[in-house]
């Protein structure tokens, strides 16, 4: 799979809520863990291209969030609060010390919310293609109304292909796009509907100023979903946030440049490690 495949462990972790999550772990215990959160309709495999390039001595935890991958897919419970409650329970179930949490797209929303709601569990945040809000994006709102809300099982391959391809502005590794299309097809229609409606409903803009941990926002210049203004809004609101913008990158920038993404995660984690 990758050069760390021998050290990569896949397991299911049962949470007190009764939901079990598929979790990939890499690296030895000790130090500050890195928790990676995928975007909507992906799974832990979203970070597979990045994992081989991370520090092999860093404990990395990559769950498939509820409704995704081989994690449980309950009939309801896809609001941001539900996903964040899972993360809190997962950190506690694994006995992790405070984490550095990095998320992509929807995962960045969950990462920021975790830092807001449970600052005791978070030492740093990285937002990859992070939304400041969702309901103010007319094209996204219309797409959810026209395409997502009417969804029924089975979700069509055409929709999954179009959705995943729309996150790209540049070529990615051969086979990666079909693999992620398959992950989208594993997400049932009720989870698509629930998570996208949950994102539209969740407006945390009045609370991001609570985040005391350092935050790195990596924006993508050619992002078809998140305008550059979103990173600026977040950076202005969060006391210790800074922005990087990657020229020419699409929404799935960690697929387009996995080595660069890993290098930034490694550097940020080392900065956090050096803090008092």
C-alpha cells in the first residue's frame, strides 16, 4: 500500500453511543498525536496518499467518520454536533493526549468545532480548503436542494464521479479518483442528505474566536467550492491563525500535492510540539 504499510493498523472502535468507527493508525504512541479528518463522502483513504510522507515517529489517527467507509451508518445523526461528539468519544476511547487535528473540507469544519467545543483536547488545527460557512454559497445551496435532497439508494456512479472530479484542478495519482468514487458510493443516500443539510444549518462564525490553539489554514487558489474570502474571514476571527494559499490547487489539494501536504503537517506539528 505504502512504505509504512507494515505499521498501518486498521480496526473498528466502538463508541459509548453505540456507533463504531473504522480507524487507521500509524506510528508509535507517545508525543502529540495527529488526527486527520476526511471530507464529505470520503473515508480514511482520503489521506492514504499523504500517510507515507508523514513523520514515521508521529502517532497518526485517521477515522472514517460516521456514515463513511466501514464505519457504522446510523439512520440519523449527521449534524456537525454528532460528528464532533464522535471525535470526542474516539479521543477518549483511544486514551489520546490532546491532539493536533487536521481536516479537509467538511473535516476542517469538524476540526474547528472540536477546537471550539473541547479546547482541552486540541493543541493545534490545520484546515485544508476550510469553509467559513456553507449557507452563503448559492451554488452549493442549490446543488444540495436539486441533487442531494432527492437522493435515494443506490447513489448513482455518475453523481459520485462528478462530485469527486469537481474537487480537482490538476491531475492526481492514477487510480486515486476511481478509488474515491467507490468511497462515495459506499455512503448511503440518507447520510449524504443528513451531512449536507447539517453543514448548511451549522453556522459557527460567532464562536471561532474562542479557538486559542494555533491554526494553519491552507487555501486552494483554484478551489471550486471555497472562495478565498472564507480563509480570510476565519483568519481574522481566530486569534492565532495564519493562511497559506497554494497557487493552482483545487479543493482536494491533498490529493494533488500529497507530499507538500505532508510536509506542511509535519512542520506545523513540530511547531506545536515546541510550544510550552
